[in-house]
C-alpha cells in the first residue's frame, strides 16, 4: 500500500505518513503530530511539575482533609506510584464563544478520568523521551466527541483537535483490608479519586438521636420531680443539671470513641 499524503496543521507542508505509523514529526516545522484515522492533529504533552515525593505529599494532604476517614494519611499503606502520561482529546469548539472540552483518548475504568479536563498549562509538542510511560490512544477523536454527548441534535463546529498526554501519578494504597486507587495530576497537583474511605454517617446520626432522647428524658424527669420538691422550680432545675453532668461524661467518651473508629 502506498504512503498517504496529509497536510501539516502548523505549516501546511505536504506530509507523507508511512503505513502503520501514527506518531511522527513534521519534516518542515518539527511539530509533533498524530494520525487520527483520516486526519493529522497536533500532539502535545503537559510537563510534570511534581516529583514522586511531592506527588505523595500532595496525596497525604488530601488524605488528611475533611473528605476522608480520620488519620487516613497515617494509617494507609501507600505503594510506590506509577507515572503514566495518559492521552486525552482536547477540542476547541465554537459555540457562543470558543469552548474547550476534554475526553479520554484511551479506554479506562478509572471514572475520574472521564470527567477530567486538561488543566491550564504550557502545552509542548510531545517528546517521547520526556513523556515516559505514555499510553497509546485507542479511541478515535470522532468517537470521543460523540461520547461527550453535548450536541446530539447538531454537529459541533470543531475549531481545533489535539491529542494531549497528561502526566498522572497513580497510587494504590491499602486501608483496613481494602485497596484503593487515587491519581495525582503531575502538572497541576489535582487529586483524582472517587472511591476512598469516608466518615461513616450512621454512628453520628445514631448519636444525635440518642442525645435528643436523653435530653428530652432529662427535662421530663425535672417536671416529674417537681411535686416532690414542693413545686420549687430551682430544685427541679438543679436536679436536672446534676443528671446532665453525670450523663455528659459517658457521652463525651462515646463521641471520642466514634471519631476514632470512623
């Protein structure tokens, strides 16, 4: 089969792409290019600004936040991360203004990548020697555009299509017999995760209900003993305060125990 001719999207020079090749530079302007089925598009990479150690510290800060279970950053066992450059299709589409959209260019079961947007940053032409661990695209841009699902009734006015490899650190960590996967964007520091140990709400809700019932019972007891103290309210209130002080100690201990366990 003879080589197929294409035009460079940067300088417009005629390109000849050998059969079987999908990644190649322009012979004239040296732009990094990718052959997407029947068209040639720009091929970019985002530069990682995080080292492996910095990415792990970023993950631990997220683990110590309010979304996750208490002390996850100290109790989780974190494996050595894998740095991968994951491919995304980056579309510029003319609507009322030019809007940008991102869609994965490779199949993935990691759901946060399906809602991922290429972060603002310096796009550089892809260099395979720098972008180590690059994952090859497997989804054509036309399919990725349909998966976005914003233009079912019309054809979007695509101004530019580019393939962008984004550096992502993938961390596996273990907590209480379960294994979790979290990603850290090496270019922006964004943490990507949709399955992680969280605070269990049931113990806190149960604690709130029990506290309400005990408080109501204590008030009720104060009115029950009112006839016994000759109708003197201050004695009834004093008795209620004593009961509340006695019950407060185990309640505080129970709350502390719940926070440690959840």
